């Protein structure tokens, strides 16, 4: 139930219709406490028309969806990692679906153009002390999403991050209990 992914270079795969882009690390609802640290995660590009995408591909770290009130994944800690596109752009650094109790994204570096914001729908999240640099290429930053119930999902404290060179730095979608400092 406890998983640690530490010290790897994990390369995704760009979409090549009909083959989906690869997601680098998938956290299933059978995991309980997961820590992902000290990795280099190279994220593949996705088909932005969604002709050759299932919505869960081309993501650096993605968790399974489960909107039950008791999160099957108690905690997901992502710390001291480097996220970068495999090529000219990557799709998304992370997407934490409902199903995660607490999510911590701390001291990571996200560099390059990502076509979609990194989003958390965990019940509670801390996103702190990260460096997000889109290199002026028009990429996206980080954010929260309170779907399907903003009283349960998408609460976050976002603090101490340095975000530069992106189209949007922080996105808050239908979320309650979000503190940005």
C-alpha cells in the first residue's frame, strides 16, 4: 500500500495517431500512500483536437478517478522532481483526480511549454515552493478543480511558488477553500 518512486528518468511518448501519448506515472486506487521524488519526468505531447486522446494520456503524473467520500489514495506526495516536455511541448505535468485525500506538490521544477494546466482535484492539496517556467512559450501553470463537489474536492493552499513565462499561472475552477499566497 505504500509506494515510493525515487531517482528515475521517466520518458513519456508523444501521441502518434492512433497510438495515445504515454502518461509517465499512473497512481491507481489500490495504492494508499504514494511518494514520487527525485525524478526527471519527460512528458509527451498530446493531440489537442482530442481525436487521438482519451483525456488521461500525455500526463506526467495522473491518478485514477474515484469520487467516493473516503479517498482510496490517502496521500500523494510529489517532491523534488523535474518535469519537462519530451519535445517542443508536453500536455500536462500532473492531473490529480478525485480519489486522493491529501496531495502535496513541493519543491519541484516544471520547465517548458505544457499545453494544459497541472490540476489537482484532491480533497486537500498543498502546492508550495515550486519553480514553474514556461520559457515564454505560452504554456500553462498550476491549478485546482472542485468537480464534482467543491465542498469535498479541490481545496488547496498554493504558496511560495515562482511562476514565469506562461499564459496563465494559477487556475481556480469551481473550487472552495483555496488560499494563494
